[in-house]
C-alpha cells in the first residue's frame, strides 16, 4: 500500500488539505498528516483547526512513497520556511518518489529546485515563482511531479493522485462514489 505524507503548517488551506486526505483514503491509500510544530493541532487559513495524525519529528520520513503539500498563503510560507519540508521535497524527488503540491505550495517545489525541466501549475498569482515551469492548467502531472491550482481544483487534483498512486480503476470508482468527474 502506498503511503503519503501530508505536512500541515499553520495557515494551511483547509479545503485542499482535507479534500486530498479524504479522497486518497477513499482510494485505499495510507495518508499520514503531520503537524510541523510540537502539537498536532494546526490552525487553518479560514479559522478551522485541523488535528494532524502525527507531529513531523515523530515520523520516519523516508518510509513514505509520496509527499503532498497543501497550499494557503501563510501555510505555504510556513512550509517554505521549514528546512525539513524543503529537504524532504528534494529527497523524494531525488529518490523518484511522488512530489505533489496544490495552490501556492508548488512554489516550495520551485524553491527546492525540483521543477527544473518540468511543467507545473499553481495558484495563478504565484505563477512567477515557478518561472518557465508554469503552465496554466487545473492539474499537471509531469512524471512523478503533480501540481494543481487551488481550492476549486482540489477534488480533481486528489483524484489524479489516486489515479497515479492506486490506478485508473480505483480512481474511477472513487470518482463515481463522489459523483465527481475524473
């Protein structure tokens, strides 16, 4: 079973984090959300408190098959400022593991240097940070780098992740059960 790490930083976009975690779990994928601080409670961008499954420092990061970064302006700034997250993104890319991000969070992938020679998307206001990698599309999968634009594309992003991590048939079943389009 594939294991996905979802780092949660204060200021995270709740809709993106919860949608991705929920849809991946519906696809039979093990997801572990990890708070970056000392406590499991994470303050979302819209005032919703999320309770992470674990605290980052309690986990063996290299045991995961994928990392997914949810966005949110402040959440992304906090992800980008955390050397552990940036190092994990680099390490996962170097190991040819899945590195995925939505909204402003693909800028962390650019910061980590993993978008060179790749296509990616992000929240349009953040496009300059992606440089030549930027392409204006709801979701882009370029090898094992998968990116998406924002809250409105979170469901499609999550379903594409299921497609890549658990297969087309599983993704279709999950989409059908959600009355969503893949």
